[in-house]
């Protein structure tokens, strides 16, 4: 069953209109016709089974057949703040992080980020990142499409962190020193509906200054197990841990 994320204004009572790339995908790629069914999700995290009524205009007009009671999102809202990595690693982080339930992605310009953010090319990159999140959310049958923000400075990230109930920082030096309790303590004390910001460094990790600054602003510094993880692996590790702790341990 194909799934599409739409703006609230695309829903009008029990009628839905899909335009643009999604309409092209339905008509030209999936070759759907009147009578076929898809699932449509709005910005309120609601999803509905919809039946195609008409595709003749190039737009796809659908009727809501049934509103669905789906529980696909993590019980807690997890934002992944990742130091800008090289190449297409951030695309992998966004894709797999979306599949694992992340609610938001905040790239940030870390002291050891090799990549420099180009404002001129930034808009196209941001559009691509958001498209990757949308496609991954549709593929994994989520009811919410994660938001990807423009890269922040470390200082702005710390300001943003004040909006979260818990801040977890992945620090390899803690792992090397054998620290193994902080992540468990942080996750096991979470309540449903709370928000978590997970800060992960780029390839070279976070600097001591960055870690100290984050610690001074209420962060819990954690080792993610005894093995040193790549930057693109760390977010998958912690999201899987959150899922296990908050969903499977219920």
C-alpha cells in the first residue's frame, strides 16, 4: 500500500487532492487508476485509507474511505544532531534514522567537520535531505515525516537544546574509559511524550571544548558501548536503543 505525506490544506473534509511529484508518481510510475487505494498522511500525524476518484486532470483526487488508528511513532520524540560529515553520509543518517523513528535531524558545524557549509548550494541540499526523509518515512509506513533543518553552529545548537527534556551526547572518550551506564540511565528514565536531543560528532568526533560546553548546559555524556562507532552508525545505535527501551520493554 503506497503512502503519501501531504499538507493539511490538501485535505478538505473527506476529500484529498494530490499534486506535483506525488501525483506524477501515482499516475506515471505506479500506473494507478480510479478505484485504487493509497494511504494519505497529514501534518497532524493522522493517516487515512483513500480511494482514487479521478486522475484525468493530472492531479489525483481521492475520497477518504477510513481514518486509520496507526501507532507507528516512537513514544518519545528523538532529534538527531549530527556534526556535518563528508560525502553522502548525512543522507544515509537521515534515511536510516527516519526508518528507525527519528522525529527531526539537525546538522551542525562541528569543530572537526571537514565539510564547509556552502550557503549558495545549501537550499538544494536541504531540499534533497528533506526528500530523502519523506521517501524513507513513506517506505517505513510512518505517520510523521521528520524535519531536516539547516546546519547550525554549536552555539545555536546549545540554544536549541534548551527546548528538550533530555540531551544525550555521544563521546568516544567515555566509551574508551569504559563508561557504560549513562545511556541506560537516560533512556530508562524517559516518560512517554518527552523529547530527547542526541548529539553526535562528525568523523573526528567532538572536541573536548564542545563536550565541556554541552555538559555545562545540561547534557549527559555517554559512551555508546565498548566499540568505537562511525558517525553514520551512532545514530542508528541510539535510535535502536530508544526503540527497545520505550517500545519493546513496555
